[in-house]
């Protein structure tokens, strides 16, 4: 993947993450602290967490084609970095009750589910893009003959 593709993909993943993180915060908040009330500043957290989630996407950048093993290794490293970033932000955030049992575990599970979901959507998008490109190439070949 070249840098332009990585930036495009990062932009797409950012908005997927904002949506998923908002849903995750709502679910975890209702489960662990349903009576909490926040100000408008709370709306910023999904954007911040999504930005933190996209930064490790740059680990996928390579000037040469990656092997399957390299992709898997980088995805694992990417997940570990995202998990560390989000858990670290939760621990230092005064608005997240990390002292309650299960909160950190819940956050870690939600990060895992969101990571899988965002990558699944990305894979599906790539599949349909490749399918459309193949269709266009076949049409182009027919027009040449």
C-alpha cells in the first residue's frame, strides 16, 4: 500500500471508529455507570479515541508488498498499540470510573470488538472495490476487441 491509500483508508476507518466507539461508550456507560451525566465536552471523547485508533494504522504502511505473515504481525502489533493507548487514556481520564471492577476489562473487550468490526468493514469494502475494478477491467477488455 502506498501512502495515499493508507491515508484514505485511515480516514475511512476514523469515521467507522467514531461510530463504533460512541456505541461502545454508550453500552459500557449504561452497564457500569447508568446514572452518570456529562457535559458537552464528553462528545469529544469518541473523536479523540478514534484518532488514537487510527494512528497505529500507519504501522501498515510499507513501500513494498507485505507477505501474509507480515500483515498478521503488523495487525497484532497495531491492536496491541491501540489497546494500550485506549486503556492508558481511560486510566488517566477523570470521567471514567476505572476503580470499579470490570471497567478496564469491559473497555479492553470493546476495543477488541471494535477493532474486529472496523477491520471487517474495511475488508468488505476492499472486496467490493476489487470486484468493481475486475468488472470494469473485463468491460474494458471487451471494448478493445
